[in-house]
């Protein structure tokens, strides 16, 4: 089970990083965006939201996570695609 979870999470992190790279290539994010860091941050925020929802029934968690994700992406969003 452990190996399957590790493999699935590795694929997810890879997918997030690839999406950041695609956003850089298509000029949605600036070249300064670090795919590895942004993928880590977005995943961490999603996991925090999931914990808040599952453990504390926090109905505000999705909106708080969304705001935090936008704040994470804001500094590296291109002007044409600002958040």
C-alpha cells in the first residue's frame, strides 16, 4: 500500500510541476516561477484544506485555500493573466 501511495503522489507532484511549466511556456506565469516550489505550495494548501474539511468540518477551508493559492500564484502571474 505504501508504495502505491508514494507512486500516486509522485505522479501528482509531477503533474503539478508540468502544469506550472506549461503556464510559463504559455506566458500565464513569469519565467521566475519555480515549478517545484509552486507545486509543493499548491499541494500543501490542498492538503491543509482537506484536513480542515475532513477533521474539523471547516466549510471555510475551500475558500481559504483558494485565496492562499491565488496569493501563491499572484507574484508570478504575468500581467496579461493576473489573478
